C-alpha cells in the first residue's frame, strides 16, 4: 500500500506544481469565488455551460497542494460531462474524502488519489473547496463560497 500512497502523493504534487486548466476562461458564462479561511485557499471557478453539458471549465487562485490539485483534477474530470454526471461525481468525491465511502468504490478515476484526506479532517475543506465553488458557479451565485 505504501507504493500506492507514494503514487497518489506524486499525482497530487504534480497537479499542485503544474495545475491543469489553470487560468481565466474567456468563454465562461458562469463563475464563482470560493475561500477556505482556515488554510488561506482562494479560487475562482469558471464554467462554460451549453445546455446540461460542461463545455469547458477552469480555475484561478492560490492555495495549499491539496486544494490546488483538487481543483486541477476536478476540472480535468468534469470537462465535457453532463451536469447529472458532475453532480454524481461530486457526491462520490465528497463521500470518499469524508470517509463515508471506501476508496475504489466508484468510478472516480484520478480523484481517488484523495482517499487519504479522510484521515485528516481539517484537509477535507481543502479538498472540497473547488467542488463547492463549482456548485456555486452552477447556481450562478454572486456571493463567495466559504468553507467556514
């Protein structure tokens, strides 16, 4: 299991160092801001929706390795998905990082690298910030999302 944990750690560090889909999405028709005051994470999620499909998604901001990697992998995972599937993924991811679901008991793909977060409850907010901000963008909320 230590080899798998090391691989997961490498994936998180890689996405932190070189986040995917990082930058303002000029074609976005929805956006939301989010923050985790406890850790200092701040980000904005940009969405381009077409009907019930996520055409494109990106983010900007700064935060800890878990927060940045979560946003990066989330955007990779959600791009091109239908909203119903995106909602299911959010539920599965939240269950994974809060320890309510065993690792591998879903089709989370790369998102499974966050299974160890459940052992560190204070880090759950770091891992879920991008997802809660994504939800706010879907709802076109103007007020920033906070994990507090």
